[in-house]
């Protein structure tokens, strides 16, 4: 009897180890994590007035994001149509996406950047892969709702010519166990250089730690460090999902994203005073029951002048986030 138990334990442990290394291994060649893709051959935008949007698109899963629920392909088609309809109205020259799927079981293997580029007729796009696993055992239970195969990332779509794309990998959650981090997505600072009629423009597209506040603070400090490398040299748009509330109806909050507001010479699309006028209209999360603002557009005022801005709540529940949009000129 004891021998059978030992054999069973050995087989179980061996199978678990094999699954751990197989599931947490990548599917793509890591040299392909950084890509620039030209979708259509057409002239790049030549105008002094530009617009930018940041949108955590939540892999077009709407309010089902990260929940252990059944989904069908119709949900993604419906949310894609909604996103396309609203984005077409704003027609931003630059969109920085977070949580956008390239080839994932959870979203029925739609290539979401290609779909958006096709329907919105964008010139080119830049990819930074941050999640590449053969199997992702999340949500934890029941097993049938695990994400399975997954390639996802951050993406910049633009009608400005993309000159260069790169990314910085941020630290994994500080207090998480090794097996959690083995399957966890990478948090990135995607850096995409665009050509304008005033010279180069740098877009820094970020997606910071959601669950561990100490790690998120490390991420914000690293973002500030990276931003300051360029802020005095060229126009910089620093956009994305900071997973941090720096504003509330009662006033500024001492959360990690508040450090961004303290940088000399930095501007923000939705200022504290604008937010205070109508907090609910400026919440970006969650789209089902908006309660907080965690998505931002920052820029260096030395080179960029803001003209107009808003939180685009018209996307409704195409994602669990609302986009933030800003019109601007390069000085």
C-alpha cells in the first residue's frame, strides 16, 4: 500500500513539474516580441494638430475580464464593433492599447490589433508582447475557465509613421511566489517613436502592476526615470493604465500615480480641477459601475500644448475600462 502511495506521489509531482515548465514556457520567438507592422500604404499624417488616446481594451471581454465565466465569439465581435464605432468618431492619430490579444484561446484567437487597424484604416502599428505562455491557469477555478494558450501585449496604432519601437520590462510582483510570477504577465514601458512635421514624437505606453501596491510604486519610479531621459529633448506622451487612483471626489490621493503629477514641467490631460468639476464623468474604471480613474495621459509642457481632452465613456462595456483622449499641438 505504501509503495502505491509513493508511486502515485512521484507521478503526481513529476506531472506537475512537467506542466509547470511546459505551461510557463513561451510560444513565440522572443525576438518577435518587438514588432512594427505597416497595414496600408498611404501618406502619413501631415498636420500641426494631433490627437492621442489610451485604452486598456481588456481583450474586448467587457465586464467579464478575468472572471470565471463562459464566453462566446459573439461577445468579442460585438465589443469589437462597439470599439470601432466609437474610435472612428474620435479618429485619434495615436492609440496606445493595453491588454490587447494577438493570439489567445481566451479571445478565440482573434488578432485584435489587426482587426482594429483594418476597420479603422490605420497606417501602421507597433507591438510589445508582455504575455506569452502555452497555458495560463487563471482564473483559478473551475479549471475549464483557464486562459490556456495566450499571446497578448501592448500596442500603438498610428497614422503617423512609426520610426522605432522598444520596451522596458518592469520588475515582477515583489511579494508573489515564484510559481505565480512564472505565469504572470510582464509589465512594460513600451516606447514608440513617431515622425511628425515638427520632428520626432515619443509615445511611452505603460501598463503597471495592478495588485501589489509596493511593486506598483517601484514601477512608477521606474517610469519617471525613463520619462526624464527624454523630457528635455523631444515631445513625449506618457500614456496608459497606471492601476492607481491619484484623484478622488474629495481631492488628490496619495497613491503611486500621484508622483507623476509632481514631476516639474509635466502636464496631464484630466487635471485635478477638471476632475473635481465632475468626477463621475472622468472615471475610467470600471465601465460597468465607474468608481475610479486609473488611466492617464501625461505630456511634457515644454514641447506639447493641450487643446482638448475627455474620458470617452461612449465605449460603454466594450472593455472594463474607458479610454482617455486628448487633442494637442507640438510647439
